[in-house]
C-alpha cells in the first residue's frame, strides 16, 4: 500500500550461485520430488495472528550481501514471471537478505499464509490474476490480519483507510474490514485487477499497489522513450525494471517487486532453503447472521470454544462485538453453525451482549464517558435515553457492547495497586485480546493475573491498558 509494512523473513544461508539454474543443495537432491509444504493437511492451530514486532520494518535497513542459494529446480513453476528477473541484482539482494535470517521466522509466516492460501488464490484467479500474487501478502504483512504499518496501513493487505473504503471495506469505530482476511483479499484482488488494466503489467500494478498509481505513472513518463522497452511481455514488466535501474522510484517501491520475486522463489520451495514448515488447518468456517449487537464472547460460549478462537475468525470486530442495527456475519468454527444458531435464537437481546454499568462522577459529561469507553456518543445516548448530556453524579449508565471496556476500570484498579519494581514484566493490551488469552500467552494463571492487577471482572480490560505480568 502507500507504505509497505516491511518484514524480515528468515531463511538459512546456503552456498553461492552459479550460472543458469544450478542444482539444488545436497540436502534436497533435485531428483527428489519438491514437496509443497503449503499443501492442505488437518493439524493443530496455526501460529498467532499477532505480527512479530521484531520483524517489522527490518527490510528498510541495508546489510552486506551473502551467498545466494540455487534459484529453483526445473520442476518448480510460477504463474508470475520469476525466472526472467531472478538474476536481477535487487532480487539477488533480497534472496541473500532472506537467507541471512533464522529459518523459523519464515516458517511462522509461511504456516500462517498456508491457512489462507486456497482462499486467496481462488479470489485472485476469479479476477483473472495469477494465483502467485498470493505472495504479495507475505511481503506486505507476513499474512497477519493484525499488522499495522507506521503509516497506519492495516491488515494482511495493508490498506490505507481511504483506499480500503474506496473498495467497499467498512472502517469505523466498530468494524475495520481491512482486518477481515476474506473481504480484504477480495478488495486487494479488485484493486490489483484495476491497476493491471491501467498499466498492462503485473509488476507495474504491484508497484502502484505500493506507491500509488499516480507516482508510478509520473515515473514512467520520465523513461525516454517509454515504447523502447517493448518486449515479449508487452513492455510492462521490463518497464518496471527500467524504472528500478534508472532510480526513478522511491526505494521502498523500487524493492517491492524484487522482494516479491525473492519471496516467491523461497516460499515455493522452502525445503530447499532449509525451512521446515508444519501442516496447518485451513481457514474454513461456518457463519451466523446477526442483526443486533452481539458479543463474540457470547458466540464463543454458544460454540463451546475459546473467545480467542472466535476472535481469530473475526478480527474485523474491533470491540469484540458486532455493531448495532446492522446485518453482520460472525464466523464460527466449521460444523457448529446449526447448534449455535439454535442456541442464539433462544437468547433475549440482553443476553446477547455483555453490558457494563458506569457510575457517573462529579462533573462528568456524557461525551467524556463515551470518549473514555471509546464508543460513539450516539450509542451511549441510545442506551440511556432518559439521561441528558450532563447526568447527575451517582447516576448509573448502561455502557453498550463494551466487551473489552474502558481504561476507567484499569485506572481505578491502578489507584489501588501496590508499587512494583520497574523490572516487572508488563503487557500492553491489544484490541480483541482477552485476559485469559494473555494469561495463556505468558503461562500464568488467570487468577494470578487478575490478582496482580486488582481486576475483579476478567472482561474489564481495555485495549491500550498496561498489565503487570506476575512471576
């Protein structure tokens, strides 16, 4: 998107390259079949959606080149043009760079991507695009729906707010569909289709996806003459590399396609680069249609799964609840829709979402309370129609659909907390995280975590709050 969320991708360092397409390393003889480690297989859950913070923006740095492993065996193919440009210096640079990283880091991202691969390829191919553009999400976000760039591009496909909305994605205080792996993929496929039609080249389209169509058009206008780059592919892909060699693109955009090619080379044959990946479960799901505010914790309880599992299927719901007065689709674990729909139908509206009660303090305004709970003023007023903008101190207000409530709960708890040393471990709560999930992550009991932070209600934790991790 406008600013690439760079990732450092780990691959083991192998031997130097030779002319042409050299044989594979002895650890993986060329006579052996190339196993696509991204093939489907039922297995345990995939790695967390949370992007590895240590990897973000690492590719912005420059490091000395290292030896390059064999590019590919003859039995590996791509539906984007990899072989023509595999020896380009910038592609070689990123092959070298990726090989200098621990293989486990690349494995985590490949496993995460394997979960979404059939869905992504199908949607790209439905738009007439090559399925191997699947690897764009690898260099954009490491396939993480939680990824956020320094420029606030969000999600697996790193949409800026305006571009996302332009392609039909809802972005507001309740829902951010840039985080929805399905809807964001559909939007990315349409966006890339439009860019390919404009520029007549996949690689120019990819560059425009990163930098914007206007910047790429202006850079192309500086090539003299542009028609001199005509080639077998119609000139577009060659034109992109003319732009690279002419230094007419910003560094990030210049390196965008070389990163894609290098990532596709490695990801298509990970075993040849010393990367071991485990089979993962595919992103398959059932659906529940709701029309009113519904807490995803309630859905999790009806489906008899953890809240984290429901959140993983529905990262677009920022408040861990569906928005009011809107037809919403909640994704469920495969095979659970009938039972969940039946149980959901028996719930009263008040049972479908967890409501908090807020006791108004002196001089508190309704607008201040809404801001503290990060909910729209209109929603707070609708839930409390008898109260005006200046409720009296001591009034109890209903706070709607705050499954992960405001900082007020943490702030009040903090006033009662004893002092802890600066060396204590802390965790900043992310949107959609649950206290139980945080406890599991740090391998501490939920009771100990609640006690360490003076939290009575395990749901009374807000995104942005800092928790002390005991032990």
